[in-house]
C-alpha cells in the first residue's frame, strides 16, 4: 500500500464516476485491477439519473470529487438526451471545475503521445446561436497555451523525445500565431528538446502514412480530440486507448484532485450489457491514475 499512499500517509481516496452505457462495466473491471488499497466514493451522475431527476452533477458531487486525490471516469453519452447536455454538463464541467488543462493520450503501439490542451479552443463555451448564425468561439490565451506547451516540453524532455506543435496557422492566423510564439518562447527553456511545427491537415495525412515521424504532439483542444482518435485507429483501437486529464502543476492546482482518468472511447450504448465491451482502455486509465498518484506522492517527499 505504501507505494500509492498520499502525502498524508493514508490510502489514496479516489472518486469513481461510471456514467453511461459501457462505462459501469469497464470501470468495474478496472477497479478490480487496482493495486493496493484505495478508498473510493461513487458519483452517480448519468443519463439515467438525468432523465429521472433532471440532475447532471450536483455541487456536492463536484465538491466530493475536488476533495479526492483523483477521479476514475467511465463514459457519458446517451441517445435519449440531446447532444452536448451530458458531455458539457458532466465531463466538460469536471474538466473546467478541476482546471484539468492537459489531456495526455499515450499510444504506445505507435510510439506517439498527445498532449492536448484541455480547457480552451472551441471548447471554451463562448458563442451562441442567433437565428441562422451559429458561433463557437475559438478562445486561446497566452496563459492557457503556455501552461500546456510547458508541460509538453517537460514531458518530451523527461522521456528524451521530439516534440511537434500541430495547429493550422495558415488559416487560423490569430490563434496559430499565438501558439507558435508561445512555443518558440517556452522552447527556449528546453534547449535539449528538438521541436518543429506542422499544420493539422498535413499531420492527419502523415499520421496515416508515416506515423514514425512523431514522438510527442502538442496541439489545441479540437485538433487533439480528432487527431488522437485517428492515432487510436492506427494502433490497437479505441478499446485500448486511455487518457489522463491533468492539472500537472501542484503549485496552481485548485483542488486536491490531480486528474480525471478515462478511456478515450465513449459510452457505446449499442454493446452495453452484451459483454462485448473491451475494458483495456479503462484498465489503462486506472494505471495512469496510479502512476500519477505515485509521481505526486514521490514529488511531495522530495
Ligand atoms: C474525448 C471526448 C469528449 C471530448 C466528449 C465526450 C465531450 O470525445 O474526451 O475525446 O470531445 O473531449
Ligand atoms: Mn474525443
């Protein structure tokens, strides 16, 4: 147990949100594989509860998650609920409230790790519908981009790997220039890390044809969402892809919770309850959680 105890020398206290569809099945298997002892609290947020009671996730549940060391998450999504309600109301709310600004997605089979910015871009929630016009504002701040890019350089440096910044600076000239400027400046602090820039469309092509040209990819929220599914398709598939939503800097972390760990896949309602769901991604997410808890425990000792 000692290896995963937290800074207070106690068992790690985690929260578990199984969610919808295959979420509960895969999370159950993942919990059974956790090494050592964990205390956990279950958060019942789901489509089922939303349909019965109208609650997505309560402030008390957010507080319970904030007071745990980490959150293991299954999946949200249900055809009976309009698009975005569960996604924005549960998953994106948690990413925002816990300020989980990095979405780390390793694909060991192809040797590529994505560092996806996880709080801004077109996911900002800024915009709206006015009659025949719909705006979804792509918000990028120097502070928001810098903390993500800095983490990407640290990760690349620690693993001795090259970094590629992916954006679309030939069209998204304002956001693209901001990302390139910030990466240029932060890169100055990491002279050992070799880095280059590529456009997102070219990256999609090269991922399909020459994935070995990438080691660590840092990119914005929406490009990271799409390109990481492509990367999952090149390797063992979505059933095996795990991710960590992190606030890696303990000095600015707003709550006790260091991250939300989840499969990259969704709720797959078509196979829920059939026994066909592959728990590999959820098990991988639980392993990433244990690794991060250990890292943070070790860091707090040094
Ligand atoms: C992911 C998912 C989410 C996202 C959805 C469910 C909101 O696709 O984690 O990749 O778009 O970030
Ligand atoms: Mn996705």
